[in-house]
């Protein structure tokens, strides 16, 4: 196989990835908007319901919820659960800019070919795809990066609370104990 065939083959294969890359960027962009909505709701819920045993059944405190469902979990298991809770947005934060770069580079080949043939409209079309893709990818990545940064702090706060209340957290987080705590507060 000559180098011309290899170059042609690589160019053709590279062009096949444009549509899947654009679809992945679109999905990650919509995921980032969805994650931002979840994040905003959790923020407002956390402002209303403070960290503590009563928060163990709120979606705004996912690690406390997990700890309530796994009362015998060790500190390492809770730490692992916290990492799992951040896994998808962390991956989105890192993968989306890479896909944006790929979606920028793929249309550059046809744009450069169009320049050599003098087809300025095709150059503009290819560059519009390239820049639009990278813009959406960077916006999605910025949103998920911000979400991950704040959620990491939230999960750290929940881990600290669980460690400080380790002796009482397992019984206090149990679903029946929450009702007893609420009743005791009413009778006090």
C-alpha cells in the first residue's frame, strides 16, 4: 500500500466520525443542561434543609441517602460511593472538550480541499460546523466542571458529617428513626 492510499484511507475513516462525534456532543450538551437543572434544584433544597439526619432522605444529599440505605458501610465504602456519584459529570467534563476538538478538526480537511478548488461556500459551511461543535462542547464542559466542583464540596461536607456522627449516624439515618426523631421534636 502506498502512502497515498494510506492517507486517503485515513481521511475517509476520519470523515466517518463526524456525525457520531456531533451526536455525542449534542447528547453531552443536553446532559449538561439536565445536570445543571438537577444541580439548581439540589442547591435550593440544600438551602431549605440543612445537613443532618433529617436530610438523609432528600435527593439534595445523595451521600446521606446512600448511607441510610447502607448503614453498615465503612468510611472507605462511603468515599467510594461519593466518587461514584461524581463519575458521570466528571467524565462529561473531560470527554466533551476532546470531542469538541475532534469535531473541529474533521471538517478542516474538507474546508482545506474546498479552498484549493475555490469553493468558498463549502469552506464556510465546514468552518461553521467546526466552530459550532467546539462552542457547544466547551459550554457543556464548563457547566459540568462547575457542577462537579461544587458537588465535590457538598459530598465532602456529607462525608465529614458522616464521620463526625459515625456512632449515631447509622441508627439516626434509618427510615424509622427519622420518624421517631420528628415525633420527639414535636413532643419536646
